[in-house]
């Protein structure tokens, strides 16, 4: 199955430039149809001919799969660019944690070769849509929507309803509405649960709540959340994946629900979420000597 692959990169990752000549040779040798983000030749001072280049906004429309070299932020930025096109994304980790990536820069050619032959899975990941009162442009997020106090040092109050029913008025530094994909990100660092990505749920998680009774809650992904924020400061921030930030006046309301499209993440056939937990987050790491529980009769 012939496919056209697009290549984009976080150009702050200098390691990619060191590997790029080798990748170009491998692409040529294996007759891989590649289109590069037009910034790459200039930023890395490397001629990518005979391969074509396009602006990233056009690139995502012309390719069958986008290769995103960087980290989770590069994937999230690519998701914002792709939107409803649902172009599949393969993440390649270039340093850092890269929790959403299964492939590293060092083993790229070896791991990418089966993918060029169609040997991979695509996981459809839930995305969120946020509609701010007074703003005609929706926000979209793969990881999370965050309502945050912004430049103020004081807590804010977020009056929250689910499907028209009152849930809580959170007095906190903010509120995270997360997808299962985002459960291992900001929500996790704020005390939220890890959710396996194929679950059809959303997580509401307060940031540093001023009450011991305010804990994360998991909702059906079919829920509609309405949050109205009150502050002592003139404005607060609503952010989608840390990529799309909107400054809003106090008492502005936002409605958050399932987006009308998904993010399509490409996964090697041997990809396993539980393995990622062990490898990336040291899940279950225990320094105790457990031999005393190995009963030997």
C-alpha cells in the first residue's frame, strides 16, 4: 500500500539534524514517498532534495501519515494543525519523556520500516471541544482543557455543571478537564487517576483545591460540562493542550464536551500502554527485596 509521509519536527531538537542525512539516505534507498515541512532545510541547513517541501498547514492535507519528530508537545501541536482532517500521526521521541511516542530517534529506521508496509495500528483518541461564550472560535484538545488563574496569585472559583446539573463550585488554582490520553499529563501531576486510553470518559480534576473534599471525578465522555469562572483578577486563562490559550474576562463561561472528530495516533504492532507506564513513568517500581514473599516449601 503506497503512502505519502509528511515529516515535521520541533526544530529546537538539534539531535534530529544530526540524524537527518542518514534518514534521507534511508528514505531514498527504500523508495519512501516523503514531503518535508518547509522549515526543515533552512533550520538545519541540510538539502532534502529530491524530496518535496510544503508549509506545515498544507503538508497535513497532502499526506497519508504525519511523522512528528520531537516529544508530546510536537504531537499536540500537530493535532491542532490537523483538526478535523484526522491525518494519522506517528510520534518519534527526540529526547525527553515522550509518553505518547513508542519510537525513539535512534531506532527510527528499524521501527518505521514495517509501518511503510502497512504493519501498524491506528488508535482513535477522544478529543475535547471547548466553546467560550463571546468567542466564535472553538478550542480543541487531545490531552486537556485547563481553566487557570493566569497572572493572579489568588485562587479562583469555577462553578461547574454537568448535563445541566450542579456539580461543584471549585475554589482552587484552576480546573483540568482531561481525556484518557491526557490522564498521564497535567492531570496526573495534580493527583488525578491514570486512565487507559481506550476508555470513553473524561476527568474533572481541580488544581490545588482549597478543600479536602474536592477530588477528581470521572464522567462519561457523552457528558457536557459547563464551567463559569469568577475571579478577583480581571481575567483568567482557558488553555487547550497548552497550545491554544485564550484570555477571558471574569465570569466568562465555557462549555466542554466531546469533539466531533478524534486524533488518530499510529502505533507499532508491539505497542502496549502498560509497557509505556513501566518504561516512561517507572510504574510499579519497587526497591524492596520481595524474595521473602516467595514461599519455598
